[in-house]
C-alpha cells in the first residue's frame, strides 16, 4: 500500500537498537503498521462504499486515513486540472480537530479545518476557491458541507472521497441525511462511514436487520466489520464490570431524618416564594434552592457526616455572596440559607465531633468505596506527616461559623498569599481511576 512502510530493528538503518525508549524521538509519527482487521476493512473500502463498524478505540479513523492515502493520487496536482478533493465530515468542532490531526500525522497532505458556520457562510466564492485550491483534504462540520453543496461551491464531481464520522446519525433527521439526498447514483464520490454504534439507540433484536439495511440504503454503502472478532477484542477495550450492592443507610440515631426535615422544609418554603423579577435577572431564590438541594443530595448519597462538611463549604461560599449582594431581597434569602446550613452544622455537633471521621454517620456506599480504595493504599514516605496533610497542603480548610463579614480577601488574593510549593508526591502510583459523581459538592466532600 502506498505510504506504508514497516520498519523492524533488523532492517532499520539506525541499527538493532532502533525503537528502544531512548531512541523513540527518532521514530517518525507517520510510520504506523495497520492491524490485520484494519487492512481487511481498507480492502473492502477500496472496492465499494463501506460503513466501518468497530468499537471505540479500535482505529476507525486510521482506516479512513489509510483509504485517503490509497486514493491520494486523485487529489494531488492542480485542482483546476484533474485533481479532486477528499472531505471528512464530523458532527462537532472537537471531532474536526481530531480528524485533521490524524490526517496530518499519517500523511503529507495539506489539510483544512472548517467549523465556524457563521464565518464560512459569509465567505465569497473566490475565498472558498482559494482555500480549496491549496488544501487537498477538507475537514468540516456537516452543516458547512451542506452549505457548500447547496451553493455549488464544490461540486460532487470534484470530490473523490467523503468520510462520514458517526455515520449512524444519517438515519435520523440530520444534515448527513440531507447531504446523501444530493448524491446521485452516477459520478458520486466514494463513501466511507465510521461508527461504533450502528443502531443509534436501543433496538429490538427483531428490528436489527432492518435498522442496518436502512443505514446502508441511506449511505448507499455496505456495513462491514472485522471477520476475526477474537483479534479485534485483543486491541479493543474490554473492561470487566462489577456491580456492588451497598444497601441502604440505617439511620439508627435519627440524625439523617432530622437533617432531611430541616432541608425539605427550607426548600418547600423557597419553592412557595413567588417573586416577580426582571427577565434578565436570576430569581432571588435560585442560589438558595441550588445550595440546599446540593446539601440534601450529599446527605442522601454520602450521609450526615459528609452533609456537615458540605454545609461548611457552602457557608464559606455564601459569605462571599452575601458580602457582594446589593439587592435587599436577594440578601435576605442568602441569609436564610446561611442560617439553615448553620442549623445543619449545629444538629451534627450534637451527635459527633466534626474534627474526625465517624463511620457511623456515612452511608454504606461510602464505606464500600473506602474498602475498595484501602486495597490500593499507597506507600507513604516518612517525610510527610499524613496523607490528609499532603492532600490539603494548599487548601484553606477553615470555615467561619460566625456572622463576621470581615473576610476581605478574595480567592485571587488568597492564592497569591499561599504559593503552590512543588512537593514531590509521597505515593507510588499503584491505583489510577476515576470516580464519577453527579454533583461537584459530592466530589469535594469525598476528597475530604
């Protein structure tokens, strides 16, 4: 295949140690050996219009780049002569940059990226022509390409290949579908569709074949995937999923129920307040309702101890809002919310000391998470006092529970007063993972 070269240590002019870590910088980015299933799908795409169906991370974009390079003789030379253009279609600007980067990395072709519909729709025909003359591969959003076709800026006869990223969108009311309606049966460019989700949603097994056929008809293509699925599984991500049943929180002391009543009554009061406001202003109760609903969510998911920590963080943030709030009504609602959060803290102090973690006041979900993380407990070096000290070395954990408003330092000033020190990590990186949460306060409190 054109442009592909397999370099092995034995054949490398750099000697038998070519490819070792200290020589990685010498390897060109455009040297890449395709996997067996990628070559198989490339051969199918060279023969006919193809929809490539592969898992995320299995190299669909690289297949599109390989096909572009195989057909690159059609796009080299003068556009005013016989040269054509290759078009990559995407659904978002982020995807456009990713596709363009892949083409630039694995080929020497000139690539143009077009994602601003408002700007490009104002271009003249001469401006478009100047761009197209100097770029062999055009990566653009589907809306811009539809504009280009409808205004006959780039005729289909001058395009050799159109790549549809996330091509399953074509069976919905989407610009992909409108673009395909402009393709005729003769003289149209080669089509390559890329998708990891050919069905675009849930589907009854009895409708599976019909759904695939519909997509094939819309894109005038054949759906293909790797014949050797065992080889494909070797390269694709195959995570092991485990579902853990943590059980409900048993509120033996009745604290969680008391806190829930306080928060629910406060939220009901705020919801009953019908305030007339100007359309451009946010309602005077919006911040209060958001804060209290976040605190209630932390209580339900993490338990009373975490709700107390969240209330402390929220009080500190509310103090800043109150200090800068000019509207009398808005200020009163913020003060009301501040009072409720202080009441939450006062109730918690009746049951436990906020200074130390009391596992009787966290939910089974938190306990199970702690058990999982404990299995990966990192080695702690002696020069650091504790893990908590290291994690919080640049955080201000102080929460003022008084009514004083003498805190004149804003976040920027505080940051300047406490410059970040370049501490080495005290851990060996045994565990690497992500914990997904629904609200930011949940993440903040879990960190504590």
